[in-house]
């Protein structure tokens, strides 16, 4: 449109696949052998892609452009060979692929009166040794016991359902600039042991957890806390269960790349016997906006029950010169 200044591409897809290789989940352990994968999975995928390009110029020398890309997808597991669950909300069939499950955290127990309340649900974890500063979980099935049967779908999966990118730039009398933003939303991460425990198995401490953990003094003073009380990793399994508190919104927006360059005029380089000369400076992973813990990269896959140390996002700068003879 507009004399080819604006171009829009839209793609819509809706597909159902079957005969997907998957492992059987209903074979009892008494069978005593590992079965190969079978063509038994069925799954539905749908969504759309949009790409918008706009190019224009101001005067004779200033050319600029803008490009946006958006992808919105959703999938659903139509069939998975899994054992019949005691509660339908725990089945993975009819959920999105990779859906995360966990307990619903409803804050903390702040006083011994709350802990010793006869109506408090019994925790199947840590031998029900609850104290102030521990998570308060929702008894989903109402049986008076907090256990695996209270785990429900929480958050999204670790695969983003929405991703997007925006790039723009210009060139003017040899000077050129390009900028790229990228991001994603509607997906989740479960924190690793390195982030939800004050001390690790090797005895090392996570300093920011210690500073922001629940204490009686902070509670009395009305100071908000972000984490349960600190305990050794081997004694407080109640707080370490997958739950809505430990699930992170992995949505992010990243300034992925900036490149600034200058191409010397032909009159200048012709005298040197060259065809073209361009110098440039680039920067990658310059800044990321996200809600995740410090040091975590939202583009790194989640490790729900792992004990990994996240590798910090690396910012790099490069400069160079392109010479054509």
C-alpha cells in the first residue's frame, strides 16, 4: 500500500497432528522393562503471524524504515497415555504442552496462633513441622491435607505463546543506524534450587535471599518480605515444593542489537583505489526488562527441579571496518 511504502503479511494456521512419538505412561513398574516410544500422541496447534514493513524517505537523502513481527500461538495436548488421576485438574491431557503444575501459595504463616490453629491443613511435607515464615498453601481438594493432590496447573508452560520483534533504522549521507528489540510473553519459569533456598547442598548462601527473607522482626515492623524464612535445604521441604510463589513470569523485552555505521563517500575512497569503506560499532544484549530474579536469562529454558547456577546475560560490543577493493 501507499506506493509500496507499507507491506503487511498475515499468516494463520490451525493444525491437528496424530501419530506423535511418545512414551507410555500407563505401564506399571512391575513390567520390569523400558518400552520404546509409540506413535500414539495427538496434539492441536493454532495461531497466526503478522509482519509489517514500512519504508519512506524525507527529502532526497534521509531514508528510514520500520519493521514489526508478532507471533501468537496456542497448543493443546489432545491425547497422552497417562494414568487416571484422582482429580481431573491434574491430567496433562487437554492442557497446553509443558504446562507447569504446583501448589497455590496464599502468603505466609506469620504467627504461632496461625500455625497451631486446629483447622490448619496438615502438611505432608517436612513431617508437618510448620513454623512462622512458612508458606500457607490452599487445600484445593478440601481433605485437610496439603500434598501432591493439591497441585494444579499454574502459570503457563516454558514455551512462549506470544513473541514479537521491532526493528527500525535510517541512513543519511553515509551514516546508518539500526536498532532491534525482541521479546516474548505468556510463558513461565520455575526457579531452580539455587534461587528458592537460602543455603545450597554445598553450604553456600544466596545473599539476596537472606536479606529479603521472612523474619519475626520484619513482620512486627510491617516490613514486606519476598521469601519465606531461611532454612537449610535438607530440613524445609514444605517451602520448596513447586508453587505459585516460585513460578516466575518469564515475559521480557530486550534491546537486542544496535549498529551504527558510516560509509565513506565514493570520491574519497576512489582516490585510494577502493570500491567502498564502512566502519561500524555494534552492541548486543544491551538491556533486558523482565520480572525474573537477578542474573536469570528469560531465554534460557526452565529446570523445574534442578540445582543449576544461571549464566548471566552477556553484553558485547564489536567494532570493525569493511573494505572492498
